[in-house]
């Protein structure tokens, strides 16, 4: 089993890379999407809302197929890894936008109004008053989503990314020890997910402590 485990773990860097890059895209693009969704301009609100709904309504595996087999085959070459990062990144941005929006709605509008009354520039109000609270409120949901994204990264195996599930499937077919192989992969996912959950709780506690001072 040792050699099999070694071969399976060759996919771990790919799994972590896909998850981290897709989450990074989601964190970055989710913010402007959220701002557009919360805009006072109706057309911008409807456009961003339609994009979020569309992205979330289509299964992740379909997005990966569209990007890799559709765009990648018909227009320009895209590697399996790039297609997986782009696809899961776009999905992450839609979900992160809703996470941000939920966190924003939980912040009382009087705080921004009070900061503005003290003469703070709107940009400083957003950076100094709104953003710290927004990220604190959104942190638990972000961690939960990150763990879900880690598991969803397994679908990258369907387009040829040699991540954990891809390597496990290859070893399962080569050794006919599928139960052992996939049980090992399940354990690896658990080992990765637990520190993320612990870290999010620790950060949340630290941020709450700072706010309460």
C-alpha cells in the first residue's frame, strides 16, 4: 500500500493548486460582483444578479467541459489545469459574491452613516469601517466554501488534471484495490480539511476579540 499511497499523493500538489488558485480568483472577482449586485443602478444589479444565477445554476463539471472541450478545442488551446482553475474560479466568484453580500447586509447602515458624518471619505469608510467587519462576518462561510471547493476540485480529474482523484482512479484500475485506494484518498481530504476549519475558527475568534476591545 505504501507505493500506491506514494503514487496517489503525487496528485496532492495539483489538488491544492487548483483549489488555492480558484479560491483566489473567487475572492478577487467576488467583491466587484457583490458591489455590482448591491448597486443602486438597476441595470447593473440585474446584470450581476443574472451572472451569479447563471454561474450557480450550471453544474461545475459542465462548466469545465464547456471551457476545456468547448472553448479550448474550438477557439484556442487551454490546458486541463488552466481550464479547471478558470472554471472553478468563475464558480467561486459567484458564490463569494453572495457570501460577501450576506455579510454586508448584516452590517448596520448606521455605521457607515456615522463615519461619513465624522468627515471620512467614502473610500476610507469602506476600507476602515465596512471591510474589516465584512470579512469577519464572511470568514466562517468562506472557510466552509473553501472546504467544499477542495472537494469539488476532484472533478478536475474528468478533464485530465492529475490530481488526487485522477491518481487514485489510475491506481485503482492498475491494482484492483479500489476500496483501499479511495479510502486513503478520503482520509487525505479529511486531513486537509480539518486544519482549514480549525484555522478559520481561530481567525474568527481573534477578529472577534479585536472588535470587542
